């Protein structure tokens, strides 16, 4: 897995790409989220369009990142999950918890004005 990062206004977009498995860069995503929270970044979008496969261990990493952001007064949105990733999220019951959008732009726009800028 490779993790791209970009800033769109006051939103950090994290975009993992490739396979998200325990054997491929395990821990990268939650560690980066924790670092961003320490930098007072409170609006994040996780763009899942480039994730070809995700195992349940990495789904746990996403939940961990989501909880870290929420506990620190922030918001995380999800964009463009592939059908395979979306099914995994549905089976885990996370589609009711995560706010998911069809595109990165929609997810970023959903955060506009939702928190004071850092």
C-alpha cells in the first residue's frame, strides 16, 4: 500500500492505494492520522478509490483512525470506496457509522464550515 496525502482548503485528504493488508505497510494509516491530529488537523477525508483489496485487520486500522479523529474533536469522511471495500464495510456494520460519499470532492465539501479552522 502507498499513502498519498494532499491538502484541499483546510481538509487533509489521505488516499491509500493498492492492497491494504497486514503484510503491506501495516500501521502507516493510523500513525499518520495520529500525527495529523497532533498537528491540529481536524478535518480529514479518506479517499478509498485506489484500494484494490482490504483485509479486516486494515479495516480495524481505519476504525482506529476514525476514533482518534473523533476523540480529538475532528471529523473524518470517506470517499469512493471500491465495491469490494464497501462490502467489507457493510458486513462490519460500518456504513451506518461512517459518512461515505461517492467522490473526494463531495466528501471535502461535506466538511465545509463544519469546524473552525485550525
